C-alpha cells in the first residue's frame, strides 16, 4: 500500500507541475485533476494507512486522560 501511495503522490505532483510548466490548452485541467487526486485519493489513503492500527481513545481528551496527564505533570515537578 505504501508503494501505491508513493506512486499516486508522484503522479499527482507530476500532473500539477506539468500543468504549470506546459503551455497547453488543458493546463488548468492538469492542475485541477492533480489537486483533486491529492485531496480525495492520496491524503485519505495516507491517513488510513497511518491510523489503521491505532486506538482513537488514546488521543482523545477524556476525564481519565486528563487525570493521567495531571498525575504525570505532578511526578515531573517532584524531580
């Protein structure tokens, strides 16, 4: 999956650069398809790959997590 994401990113980046550099009638379409591909294909696949084995509750600010953070902060002040 990471190779597919890398290839898709290179293709999107190439499309955007070609749209800016080439003087053709469809240059704006190259830029547009590149941006759409980046935001609707590459970024969602990248975030899915990096978040698929994570527990979302570890990153949420719940009452228990806030208490743990305060406890750790108090331990650091004692040192």
